[in-house]
C-alpha cells in the first residue's frame, strides 16, 4: 500500500488503488490513519510495533537525501523487487511517498520517500510531527557525486530531527558505490564519516551517533544495510538471536538466518559472523524458491499460494554444504547452512532433513510477546507475491496470484542442474526466467568455488 503526501497539492501515486490521501497534518498513525487497512490489521506473522511490549507507535523509516541520490530506487528494489536496471527509468519524485510495508512483510513499518528537491524545512511541513514517530532516518548520499552539499543537508536534517526525537537511529547510506574502486570506497567512507562527525562535534552534538553503510542496488549490500536498519527496530531481536544460537548449537547447523521472504531482509541471525557471500547465497536461494514456486506451483484450478506452511527447499552444493529453507510464518523463512553429514539423519527409512519445527514455534511465540494473541502460520493467499513476467522475479503487490501445488524441491547447482518438481520441466516462455535464475545461482556458486562447473 502506498500513499503520497503532496506539497502543497496532495496527489495519489496510483489511481487504481483505493489509498486515501493524507493531509499534511495527518501524519499520525492513529486509528483513523488512512493506511490502516482493516483487512490487513493483526496480520498473522507480522511483528506489530504497536504491541504494548514494543513501542506505542508504529515507527517510521524515513528515506531522505538530495535529488537523484537513489532513494526511490532503494525502495523499489528492496520492497518491490524492481530490477536495478529498471530504476534508470524512474522519474524524479515530486511528492512525499509513504508506503506501509506491513501488508507484505514481517516487519510492520512505513517508509517515507522524500523527494530530493523539496525544502523539508519549509514552514508548511510539520516536521516535528514527522520526526516524532520516526524509528530510523536513512540519509542517502550519492558517493559518485560531489557530496559536500549532501553532508550539509545531512547535518541540518540530523540536528533538526534529534531536537524533536532523540531516539531516532541515524543511518547514512553511502550509496552507488558500485561505481567506485575498492580503495576509493574506503576513502570515501572515511572522508564522509570524518566530515559528518566533525560537523556534529562543532555543533556540540557529538552524542548523536551516525551509522554508515556502503550500499548499491546492484548487489546485496542494500539488502544487508536495510537488514541492519530494520533489526535495530525489532525489540525482540536479542531473543530471536538467542533462539537461533540455541537452535544451531543443538542441530549441527553452521549458520541460520531468519529472512523476511518478500524483501530478503534478514530479521535475525545467530551470533556467528555474517559473511556477505553466505548472505548472497541465501538471497539467491529465496529468489529461486519463489520463482520456481510461482511457475510450477499453480494448481489446476488456479488455487493455492506460492509460499505457505509446506514451503521447503534444499540445495546441495558440491562442497558438502547444504542450503536449507523452511517456512516459519507466512512472511518468514528460516535459511540454514549445514554440512551434508549433519543434514542427513541416519537410522530412518530414508534420510530426512532436520525439521526446525520447534524453532518455528518459539519464533512465533517470541515475535509476538507473551501477551499477544497466538497466530497460525498462514495457509491463506499471499497477494503480495507474484511472478512478474517482465523481470523474472516475484514481487510485492498486484493481484495476479501464482500458486503452488508442490512446494518441496531439491536442486543442485552442479551442471547440468538437477531440478525435481513433479518430475517434469519444460523450459518455455516464463519458465526460461526460472532457468536463468537457476543458472545465475549455479554461476554464483561456481564463483564462490562451490560448484563443479
Ligand atoms: N550506479 C548506481 N546508480 C543508482 C543506484 N541507485 C540508484 N541509482 C540511479 O540513480 C538515479 C536516481 O535514482 P532515484 O531513485 O530516482 O533517486 P531519488 O533520490 O529518488 O531522486 P528524487 O526523486 O529526485 O529525489 C537513477 O538513474 C538510478 O538508476 C546505485 O546503487 N548505483
């Protein structure tokens, strides 16, 4: 669901949707807030920030920065599965876009995308109202451009925001680093870090903490950075991490992530270090699973969902590592790295993967806090997940449902790829997209030295 706040005119971004327009004085998230979708309230599997055990108000994530710094692209790529190349055609935002991602994601928060050219401190903007309910302010700096103006703007924004709300997490995305050499990246980060903190020190505001991330929409860094931003807003994070630690120590699993399937943000992981390659493989696996499910999961009558309680996938890499994905809730998947020998349980009639069923229960219980109502893993429709013929990726939004009749498959990234889905695959039309995705995953694995090629 997306909303726009125009200045001075209100304008709806998508006429087809029934989103109400919100006045400038209507930034609140009270019961009358227009993004409160009565059908989506109390979503199963959604971490509700208005839970009495977390915060009173659903926190906002603000995306701010100069014009053309990449804000809309980040939002589209992370939450709408837009392919990075498509962002080249994005028009400049001339109004504040507010999007509620709670309908499609585990985490219940809003993203406010501010158009670069708007004078945010124009008196017609009630910035106090905006900052008061803000959980994280992401300031995007185009690293390929001269960033002096961006730094001045960052300083102004952060100091104003801090005066209103000292609890905001200030996150600086040093963006578009795909265009920089490794040395240049480090130098740019050091320089921006130094200048931004010097400005705060000069203003006597050294207590403001800025976190910096090198990001690009052309790799997984933007998902990783967003994961970190979102994790800071999840009050149950320590509990989830503890549960994952207990889970891996009792199961022979090497690394476990709890992923928000639609955004590929990881909500939590165990306390062993995260390496980028592992994270990237997990993201690729989620793409493969959703693409395959969307294509081959249709029931004859068109009923079903692309991701549900029975969704499971196993990918065996040729370095004796197994990737294992299991549905945890309607929005969440557990993705694990496990050694092949630990993965296969001996003694039964057939070798069976470990079942994280107990983990499933604890996560669901913990995510909602002891007083919250219990929820069931969804068996219902997942309207935010659909196959997009143009991009070859599942994406949020839309009404065209793809369904899943067979959710459990196993594939190997060795060439030739071995894919078992009802024993039959024909590679025509959109199926080729899945083939391309599988090939990409295989290539990725080979690149990491995990595939035989
Ligand atoms: N190389 C590179 N280009 C990017 C990246 N992210 C965004 N871009 C490009 O930057 C340009 C501007 O992106 P937008 O998302 O429209 O920027 P914006 O900050 O929303 O711009 P306004 O709406 O004017 O405020 C587009 O051509 C994008 O393709 C990135 O990570 N790397």
